[in-house]
C-alpha cells in the first residue's frame, strides 16, 4: 500500500498543460513519476513548459500542440503518444475559458465560444482518450470542473457556470458508461485559483479580501492546492472511485 500514490511508469497527457493550472498539475504528475505530455494550442508554449518542468523534475516531459475542439487534432495527439510510449494511462483536461457577459445581452457568439472549449473540448478529449483506454482496459481521466458547476455566481458568469455544470454531467455519464472497461472518469472542482489570468485579484487588496472572506478557510486558492487531489485521482489510491468531483475549495461547497 505504500506505493499507491506513485505514478512511476504511467503516461499522462495534460490538455491545457501550458496554462496556469495545467502547468502546475503537469509538474505534480512529473514529480510523482509520470511521463508527461504537455498539450496546448501553441507548440512553442508546450515545449517551453515541458522544458521548464523537465529541468526541475528530471522527468520525461514533452510538448505537443493540439486543439481540443478538433477531433482530428486530438486523435493525432493520442496516436503520437501511443506511437512514442506504447500506452496512455492518464488524461487531464485542464483547458478552459471564461467570458464574463451580462446575461441580458449575452452575445451568442461568445456563448458558443465558451461552450466550444469547455464542453465540446472536454467531450472530444474524453472520447478520444476513452477509445485508447478501452483497448487497454484501464485509464484515468480527470476533467476540470469548478465550484461554479454546483453553485451559481453573479458578475457575468452565466456561461461559465453552465459549462461547468455540463462538465459535471459529462464526468458522471462517462464514468457510468465506461466503468466496465475500468476507465475511471473524475473531476477536480476548485474555487477561485490564482493564475496569470486571475492575478489581478490577488494584486488588489480589497478584491482579494472580498474573495477570501467568502471562503470558510479564509484564503484564496493557489495552483499548488490542486496537486495532491490530482495525483490522488490519477493514481491507484483512487482505484475504486469514478464519477466524482473532488472539490478543492476551502470549504466553499460545504454549506
């Protein structure tokens, strides 16, 4: 039982791996022994992130460009990884966008864009990974949900909340469909996490205080807070767990 959190010999793809949360999750997987493929839209960004992580962990880390909203692109990514490493054990779908718009005037082109990445992209990535994992009769898929998949929020977040609710149900439905093939599908549900895209909140004392006061633990989440939960869901430690969202939220969804 002492090795149940180890990822030695595991091959992982992190979609959105060059982003704030994706990069840190990729680092965590590498630290715990996994071979990590950083996948994102920009090849240069994936290679730069891969090199950064490799220099710190001395692990096997590579970068490959892919567009999660395009089935052929994701299928090519999976086949490239299979050709190079012979298997695929873990897929993390850490990509996502938020377009804050007033609900009375929400432009449908923006609605389509956020659903295209957050929902369609998640489903395509799950679908293509699932096909590979079905042949192997094993695998762990981890989607990035949010507390906003459970709790609504003001400030133009209708589209974002709707997409994260959809990710919740994709996770549950696929977990049921694929359980017989030993493919586990779970999700991470963070509260607000400080990333380059939300750094302006941390840099504004009044705004940071407002967000921190809403969290029972009294602080805003950091990307490193997600690593332990991610490694747990990726490892044998969670081998009898599927269809669940593990909330990393300082107690926000507890009440």
